[in-house]
C-alpha cells in the first residue's frame, strides 16, 4: 500500500510502499483511510523539524488528523463494525503511568508516550491502518464530510473542558458546566483552523466570542467568525492591554497562535477570576522581554489561572464528533467552509507545500466516500 513518509530531521516527503496491515488481535480495528488533514505540525515535520521515527526505523509515516471507514474488526470489537465511518485518536500511552492505564495518555506522567505521525509511531497518511478499539470513535454518516476535523476539534474540546472543570471547582456561582460559559466572554487568539473550531464550540455553549488575528476584516476567516455571531479584532489596530477596556471583562482566553510574545502579552487582557488556556507551541528560543512583576501581581490579585493543554483523550474526540454534528445542524454552510481544499495523495506536495491566505484546512484524499458527502460539502 502507499504511504507518505519522511526521514525525520531532513526536509523530505515521499510516497513509499508499505505492507498492508491486518487484524491480528480480538480488539483490532482496520480502517481504509479516506481523508487526512494537514496542519502546521505536518509542515514543520516535512521541513525537517520536530519528529521521531519509530524505534529501529529510518522513516516516519506522517499524518495525525485522520478520518476513515472501517473495513474489518477483531472478534471482540463492539464500538464499530465494517462500513462505519470513524476516527482514531493520536497518542498511545506509556503503559506504566496511572493516566495511561486509564486511557488518558494525553495526560501521560512519564513522557514515554508515542504519537501517531509525530513521535515514535507511524501516522495515518496511508491507505490502511490497524489500531485498537480503545482509540476509535465512530462518526455519523451525516457528518462524514466533516470527520477529518475531529482531531483538531478534539484539541479544542480538551482545552475548553479543562477550563470549565477548573472554574466549576473554584467559583461559587458556577453550578453546572453550562453556567461556566453561557453569557461569558471568550477571547480566541489566532483564527486558524484550531481558533475557528474553538469559535464554533464556544458559540454552541452560549459564549460571547471575540476572535483576534492580524488579517484584514474582509478576509475569509474574520467573515466566517462573524457569520456565527463572533466579533473580529484586528490585532494590528487594537493593543492587547486595551482589549479589556474596549470589550469589558474577558472570562476565558484560548490561545492558538504559538507566538510566545503574544501568549505573554495576552495575560494583560484576562479578567477577574479568568482562566487562560494555551494550546500553541512556540518555536525558536529567542529571549522575550516581559513585565514579569506586573503579570505575576495580576495573576495573584485577580485570582487568575494559566494552563497549558495538549493532545486529547478518546472522550474529547467523542465530544468533538458530537459538536461537529451540532455545528453542522446550526451553521451548515459555515462549518462546511472550514475545509477549503482537498488534494489526492498522488499530488500530496500540493497540499503540504502550497498554503495561501485563502486556505483554512487542506486535506489529503486517500479514497472516495461512497455516499456523495464530498460533493455536498464542496458545493458550499
């Protein structure tokens, strides 16, 4: 079978031949790959950045934002059956820490986890994949054309879930998870795919959503944010220390830029009792000059929480699938427009190498869907 592989640490990506995997255990699930999304991590890997091949191998098959169709299952599998659409989560546990033993490898204590397509395990840019039932989440056929968005949405679901759990535990007036966001103001920094998906999830939960970026207000991403009821802020025109003056109390900040200087400066916009979740991973190692004493005073005096969040559990993938279905029901054209380009795996370089301002999510296609969802989605 075909696969897209790199040699970690070198600027390379090529189509290679790999043996097709087969069911070998009663809890195995085999999927035919339909689509795999491309993100900044993939582009970083292909350019020679952070990536690790499996032990004893020179090459790494890339790709972690997968969506497929089940072709075979082991004798004990009950979650899915052949013909179902589904996704696999990304991280595989170390096997010896408490979190990983509870299928929460996203919270691994040891750091000995692997991540498919990223760290020590082959990814999903290939024609067939076999993995364990504990990592599978079924996707309804009605949103098959959005299934490839499950992984990036799961990252957001975890970040928001953590923020909500923190606020539930410490704020006396918040009695339920619904109270934590409804009517509250959330600021999203960075309107890439992660940031826009965060906007959909937060709007579904009744939050007032502000989206900060440095693109023209008339371009595709700000317009999409506004169509679902969000407010766009051009970071070139509004300073971060003026955001709370202009927009009032900001209860939640969700950062998705990976720009370290901005990540620090946004702290200044966080309101009283606010929670700030960082999902972007900055590159480089240049020193940053920040007003450390002032920021620490603010964190203490305003009862603020700063938390980092990475990866997601299978439960967060389920939340992602559920919210994609809800978003499709409420804003079908808007959620469909997140996938802006699909490219055959035979021409994968067009998806990996060419990325312009009009692109939101670029997807590699491995096999056609049988129910025509592609054409429906592409028509919007």
